[in-house]
C-alpha cells in the first residue's frame, strides 16, 4: 500500500481506518512532514490511523506521501 495526499486535523484523533485487505501485518509508526515541524503517523494492525506532532498539539496538515507498507498476509 502506498499512501498519498494529506490530512488536516488535530493530533491524537483517529484520522482514518483502512479497510480489510489494505491493513498492515503489524503496527507501523512513521514520521510525517507537517510544514511546521515533525509529525507522525501511527497505523495499527486493525487499520486505524492516528496522526500527531512530536512536540506540540493542534490542527496541522500532515503529508502522507511516501508512507509504504505490505498488507497483512502478503
């Protein structure tokens, strides 16, 4: 799976949930650019994804381009 695009939102909220067949085999933690400092993507094996900032909180734009992983059972 190759994620593309961006998300605008507050940190620590569930940003999206991947459908079955597109979920990772285990939890993934990736760094994301935000334009105002480093952010992260926490993608869990159940398909839920959460974005956040390392140093602060609040609404930001998180870039997803470049996040790539194999799906479960692949």
